[in-house]
């Protein structure tokens, strides 16, 4: 399947109108507005987690190994920083440091929020 155009293109967008939109997260000097924020889109994904023994019993070869995870909560007034404490906790729980990791992937849906 090949797509020629993203599903969320705003063909009727006018630069003059975009510059008038107010920031939604950080009110003073914020950059995310209703005009440049990502919209709702269609998507799907699935992950199947099981013990190694169960995978082997089913004739499946594990593709990865989950060694740690963490979650954390912060004051909701500090939008966007919530993953930081969890990102620090997860390696600690596994006795790892960043130097031990080959790949780090983070969902940064709000990276431009500053």
C-alpha cells in the first residue's frame, strides 16, 4: 500500500489564519496551537507478551525481552514532563545504565510543546 498524501493535510490552511491561533499548552511563547498540533488519526498496533516457556511451548521464537518498566505521576500542571521520572526508574530497577542500552525509543507526541 502506498500513500501519496498524509491523511491529516489541511488543504485550506492559510498562513495568516495560522499566525492568529493562540498556544494551547504554554500560554506565553508557546508553540503548539490548534493549527500545528497533530489531529486524531486512524492507527492500530498490537503486542503479545508471554513467558519464554509459553512461547517455546507454542513453537514461537521470542523477538525481545522485557527487563524493566516503570510509571510515574507528576503534578498535571507540568504538562509533558511525566515520562522523565519513569525513564529514570526503569533502568535503575533492572540494574542498568544508559550505557547498557542499544536503542532507546520514546513516544514524543508533545516534544514541541515548549
